[in-house]
């Protein structure tokens, strides 16, 4: 059996990851604190931490800032907690596969070329970006703008596929 290493976000813990021997898991303290209250699997998580198969590591500040910058650009930052940002940064830093079921996390991970694994079958296949646009004029605007600069209508938001 080949040894594998994964970075786990909170959704991975909630869904219940298949803990395997020969597998090493990584997470950040923010995520670890967030999942502490899940009674059903917490004893397993604690055991894994005790025997060293689950390591809690803090991402570097510079990498955290890079992830924050990307999240702001794609419009995902409002949907991401600091724990979410920390786990993306850790996966980027360790260059390990990130396990997550969170759409916004997966979106950023793909943009940063972080290999990802989802626990459900509904993983995202394309990187998308939120765009703010006017329904009447069809013109796209900066995400911070609320009303169309041409006609004054309220702007709408939708995901748009990014062609890379
Ligand atoms: Zn307009």
C-alpha cells in the first residue's frame, strides 16, 4: 500500500474521512478547533493526533496573504472563513492533496493548482469566478459596485467559468 498524505478541511472531518493506516493527515489549528465539538469522530481524531498520523501545522504568513489575495479576486472571500483560508494555504505550502467538499475552497484550490479530492461525487469540474453584471445592459462591473453605472439598475451576481 502506497503511503498518502492529505490536508483536511473542516468539511472533510464533518463528512467523515476514511482514516487509513499508512496515511498521514494535516490540518491547521483553526480547523482543528472548529471540529473539536463533533462528538462522533472526535475521539478518532484525537487518537490520530496522539499517534502522529494527524499533524496540526500553521501555514506561513506570506502564503496566507497570497491565498487571501486570490480569494478577493475571485469574489470567494466572503464565503471563506479564516479557517478555510488557513487550510488552502497549508495545502499550498505542503504541496499535498487537499480534501474538501466546500465549493469556495475547491474553487480557490484549483486556481492555485492545488490537487484536490472531494468526498462526495459532486466535485466541481471548472474554476469559476463571481461576476457582477447588469441584467439590462449586460455589462460586467467591479464586485464592490451595487448599481449599474449606465442605467442605475441593481446589479446581479453569477458564477462565470474562467478559461485558463
Ligand atoms: Zn445597466
